[in-house]
């Protein structure tokens, strides 16, 4: 996963667990795409301090994901919902509605739905 996308996802899921100051600096890096120097000047701190805060935030957010696995669960559920949508479209578009074929779609949809409910 591209680093900026990973940082964005981690922040979306766990950002509220950071301090206000950490959130402000991390958002400037991830969402506003400001350089460390720009942030340092804006915050009145050194470029090294900004770098350290961002690194600490990255480590903290990754630690939350390692323990809670919310992003991993979200991605699994998203993939299963996409599969359900594809199966539903195939069922709708299938001009041959033989009982056995329709039944196999239904079985797979039920299986995916059950897996989603278990993950929640």
C-alpha cells in the first residue's frame, strides 16, 4: 500500500486517539501535503521536531492497527460486500435462471453474508 494512502487510512480509523497537536501536524503532512519545513514554520518548532512527531504518530497509529485490526477487518468486509454485489449482478443478468444455478448464487451470497456478520 502506498505510504500516503496507508497513513490516511490509519488516521481515518485511529486519528482521534492522537493529541490535538499531533492531529494538527499529522493532518498537515497527510492531507495538506505540506513539507516539514512549512509545518515547522507554521507551528514555531524545528523541522526535526515535526519529523519526530510524524514518526511517533506513524508508530502509534500502526500500533493501534496491529492490536485492533480495524482496517484489516474493514478491507475484508469491503471485499465480501463487493463479491455479494457481483454475484447479485450476475444473478440479475443471467438470462438462464435454472434452479441449480440460482441456488448456487444464493448459497454463496448467504455464505458471504454470514462471514460479514461474524466479522462484525
